C-alpha cells in the first residue's frame, strides 16, 4: 500500500468518524464520496491528498456538507435510540454485577462457619 493510499484511507476514515452515526444516508454519502474520489483520481493520475483536499474539502468540510443536506431530526432520533440502548445495557450489566457480588458474599459467609470433621475407620486385621 502506497503512502497516498494510506493517506486517502485516513482521510476517508476521518470523514466517517465525523458523521457520528451509521445511517443509510451516511452510507450512501460515503459511497458517493468514494466514487467521486475514484473518478477524480482517475481523471488526474498525479492527484495527491493535497489536491483531493483542495477539490473536496477537509474532512470537516465534507462532514458539514453531509449535515447540510441531511435531516438532522433523523440523526438526532438515531442518537437518542443508541443512547437509550446503551443505558439499558449498562443498567443490565450493573444488575448482573450486583447479583454476582451478592452471591459471592453469600457463598463466602456460608463457608466461613463450616467445620471439617475427620473420621478414622479401622479395618480389621483379617480383611487386609
């Protein structure tokens, strides 16, 4: 992989990170951007990241253009749902942790008062 390919991959990765959510609109936008970049580099074989940034904009500019053409309410709803799911999962994990801790403490308390009894059995001489 060339330095240009690494830089281009990083450029696209930054844009994807700035989009914040994974929606069908974001996927289409990124797919269209990939196609546009491929067309640009095909038309200009000597293109480097600086030329791509000059043509398409910085990752922040590209993300801004996505948000300018997207329904923000849908993105906000997606983020709210994601946050709710995360809260439910964290609450379930906390409850599970508390239950495990309670069971551990209970088991520890049950074992602390136990008594070990040893029994000696004598085997008669004739049965050995």
